């Protein structure tokens, strides 16, 4: 709910209170009077109070009207006192309804110490949130009796309303620099004690970690590429590296691919078996079955959590992510992919605004949970028709410029051989990971290699995979660059800069 936005009350709280033995809804009338009295007599407290409260935070109707008048005066930069407020209420035709100038004068006598206003403001906010929870609970209870409503829709609606209310209660206090320096020094000392030299979560890709120093807590990382270039293969390989090699818990939200299909791709990469064997196109031998079982020992015990809910709403995602972080101690969350998520219901049909809302929410969730979130994204079709260099750029991000704005890091996967243009060329498997935006670090390209037979990416200088290319294809490619007199020398062709 926007600040100061007029909102109709959901339900009659007094009617609900009858079901609880006639108990009154949460309220603090005397504190409401004290806060309004402070606003009328202490101009210095007006900005702070208006930053925390809105008219709906007051239970008594006359207090809501008075607060609305004070808010209007403040927004116009007019002075706030008994006379200006009474004049504003008179213009609205509400002065007599609130008790006239006499009631405003009475409020000014009920002010406590100005130093207590901050505490009183928090009390009113808590009472307001309690009343809102009662209203939400009643609405959910009432809807649950309607058999025509799908249970999943009921749960999504309830989560959305509670999430929105929770956001109203999130406040970050202003801090003196000394306290921030102390915490920063503690973080620096912790980083210095790490043997890997990283300050964040290792990706398992050495080349990337040299640039990012690991994925940083609270960061939103966007990974984009043209269709079929290998976005999913890239994050799957990374997830495997993290959970198997580093034992770092990872959550993978797959909105496009079923969980079994996703795991099968990891199994192909982990075991080295041909994909046609695992997909049933060819029969496996007994030795291959043993190879499969042996290769999956470490993977089956790894802390990888997979969710393949289609059309996942941002509210459901937040709820699941919070549980995974709190209960399973997940350190990284991957979403495949952003454009398949659903945003706030009120933005249905306004796709660009919906994607922008999703992007903002993902950044807020990453910051709230203190974990990096990697979200895959599509590119605009304009990159397909662009002449000359087809390297992806920030303007190619699909549907919303807000994605670029919200992201801490934006990366593109570019495989020149996949583009297939004469201008770009590219050896088989050669890949550029383009870091196009890096809020806290270097913008550059990271060389990588794609192993098509195993459907995975590896570091460019990872010799455990050999050259990573089909030897004959590389030979032809090098010969086309250096001429027909080139002598085939496998030990040197890996290091050629071509």
C-alpha cells in the first residue's frame, strides 16, 4: 500500500470482536491523543512521525481526520499548529465533526515529553498491524468456507496479504558511521581468515570468482543469453560445483523444466555418460550402470534443493525461500527463469510493470534473507536481427529496463560458434561470459568452455578436461586461421589466442 493512500477498511473489526467475548480491537486511544498533541505543539517531530504512520494507523475516526489534515499541511510545507490544522479541517468541512477548535486545544494539553513520541509512534504502528492481521485472518477464514475457490489460490492470496503487511513492518534504523565501520572491520577480518581469498559464496568457476570474489550476500545476479546457448546448463554446472565440491546448500527453482528432467541433465554432467543412454535412446551396458551408480554417490548426498512449481508467484517464492534459508541453511538461490514468474495480481496484463515488480521483489528478498539470488532472463529478439556483432548488451534484456536497474550483476553467455557469423567465428565450445554490469567490481569478459558431450561449462584453463573441444574441429578451425601449412600440435593449440 502506498504511503498515505486512502484504503477502505476490509471488515468491521467491532463485529469480529463480538466473536471474542466482546473484546475491543487492539487500540491505544490515549497514545493517539499524545501523538497528535505532539504534532500540534512540536514542529520538529512532524517529519519523523509522518514517515512512520499513516491515517489508518489511528483507530479513532476523528484522529484519522486530524492526522490527514496535518499530513496535507506538511506536504505543502505549511506550518503545523492548532490554528493551521483547524483552518485545514474547516476547508474540508470536518472541523465540527472532530469536535472543533476546543478538541484540538484539548489534544495539545495531553502531550507527554517530546522524547517519548518515537516510542508512542511504534505503539500505534503495532496496534495497526494487529488490527490488519485480524482483518486478513477473517477474510481468509471467510474465503476458506467457499468450496468453489481452489485451495492453491486461497493459500497464494493469504501469503500475498501477509507478505504485504510484513513489508510495512520492515524498517532500517539510521546508524552512526562508527557502528557501521565496526561491522565492516569485522567482515574484513573474517574475509582475511578465509583461505580461498573470497568474500562471498564460491561459484565453483575460478575465472568468475577472480572477478566477483564469490557471490555476495544480498546481491541479485541476472544471467541472460539467447535461446539454447546454455543458460540452464551453466547454472546447473555451477550448482553442482557448489553442492558437491564445496558442500554449499543451494536451492534451484525450475519454472520451465520438470525436476526429473533437470536432475537427468546433472546426471549426464556428473557421470560422463552419453545423454542418449540416460534418455533411453540407447541401451546401457552393465558397466555403464555401475558407472552411473558410482557417479551419483556424491550427488545424491549433496545439499541441493529443487522446486519445479510452474508459474511461481513472487509471494510464494518468498515464503519458500525464507523456509529454505532458515531450515536448510541455503546460501544461494537460482531461478530458471525470471519471466516465468508471476507478479502482483493487480498488474496482470501489464507485462513490463509486472516484470519490474518481480525484479524489485527479488532484490528485496535477496537483501532481506542475506543470500545471493541468481535469476535467469531472456533477451529481446532484436539481438537476432541486429547486424554485425551479436554480442548481447544491457539493452537486450527482455521486457523491462528495471531488471538492469535492480541487478547488482548482469552477465551474458556468448558463444561465437553458436552465432555462426563470419565476423565472429569462434572455436567449438569457446564461450565468453560477459559481465556487463558489476555494481561493486570489474566489468569484463571471462573466458570459458562448453563441453557439448557433457552439457556443462568449465573454466577455460581447466586442463582436467583436456582441450574440451572435438580435436578434428579445432584442427580445422586453427588451420583456417593460420593457413594450410599449420602443423597439428595438440599440446600447443589449447593456448592459441584465436
